[in-house]
C-alpha cells in the first residue's frame, strides 16, 4: 500500500485569459501534489510558456486530485517572458 505525490515548484495550468496583480485565482490538477506555500514560483501554461510569478496560498489533496488558490505577484512580458519560456522548454 502506498501513496503517490509530486512535489511541484511550478504551476502548469491553462491560466485565465486575463490575470491581474495581487488577485487570487483557483486551480485544479489531477494527481496528488505538494506546492510551497507563500514562496514565489512560476506559472506556465500547458505549452510551457512563462506567464507570471505567483504565490500558492493554499492547496488540498483529495482522492488523486489537487485544488488550490494562488495570487499573482508579477506578470511576465517581453524579454523576461521569452527567456523564462525558453528555460521551461529546455527542461522538459
């Protein structure tokens, strides 16, 4: 008998089309996951494009499903977005 869990230092989801600084958003992922609470991590989309710097506010694991909330601390644009997107695509 065992329990499978992934430790994540990035949140990869299909993000809302419009993100606002300091706003909170919810997320849902399959599988059981652990995220650092209150520590800045990257938000990337399904294609691994860098979107924003976020902080996970809370998460809950239930029967192979993780839900949670995060707040946006920075939205990536321009060269920063390009460099970070390259980073996340190099480390597949």
